[in-house]
């Protein structure tokens, strides 16, 4: 069990909340799955990263990883004013047949406005399982997140973390019910913020996600 401090080194975004002319990232939370798959990419090719399809297969992807995590919740966060991005359909959509049909309809935008999360934003949370700092022999670790992995996130251990929140959306993938992980509020279907957990209670709950 490791308390985690995360600091944004370079702005990042994902297509989250709808805004006029584009989308905005919810700056107050970095999801558990974002952290887990970012760690997996750092340790690649040892761990499978998003090779499966569908909710059940998504759970199988998570089960291959040697970590579980809480949400990273904001200690100090800031969203930037909108900036214009050009869509890379191969990078963002995988350019599957379904995606080609959608983008070929004539209604697909190739430029859009995005509110990114600012550098300097800080978060904290909990990581259980393999200690990545000990494994690499380092005190801090930089992982990449967001669309195109443009965001750089510095991770360090933080012994002062006392309370964390879990992602009820991930809990449901592991068949944990509302009584076990109660949802306090929802940002997106994939970001469902739980009631607060102590570190010990969170560790016990995350151990059941298997």
C-alpha cells in the first residue's frame, strides 16, 4: 500500500465533458484506470495494455496488472483556457471500419477546442500491489497520460495521505455492488466517485478486485 502524490508536468486532455465547440477535461480527478495503464505502459512489454474489447474484456486487461488504485483526487488543480487541436483519426479512433464510416459521413470535425489540465496541478491517491519505485530503484516516476499520451505526470510516494476515493465504475467491473462501494457522485459513466475510504478500508476493498 503506497500513498501517491501526482504532479502534472505538461498539460493533458481527454474528451470528457461537452463544451461549446469541443470538450473539457474534468480537472479534479485522474482515474484509477488512467494511472494503472500509464504504469503498465511504463513497464511495457511486461504487461498487456488495452488489447481486449468490451467491458468484460476490459476487466481482463485490468486483472493482468499487478496494481490496483484509488482515484487520484485534486489537491490543487487548474483547467486552462480552450486551445484548438487538430484531430488525428488514426491515433484517437484507431481508424477501424466503424470509425471510417462515422468520419466519412461529412459531419466529422477535424478541429476542436479543448480545455486542458494545467501543469502544476497536484493530486493524491492510493496504489496497492507491486511497488514501482522499489522495482525501479527510484524516488519518483514519470508516466504519460491523456490523448496521444501528451501529458507527463510525476509520481512520488506520499505518507501523509489518509483518505481516498475509489472509482465505483471500476468496482462494478469487478462485480462490487453499491453497498460495498457506494457512489457519491458521477462525472462520467467511467468516473463515478465513491464515498471516502480510509487507507486500510480502501486496501481491503481493492484486494477484492480480482
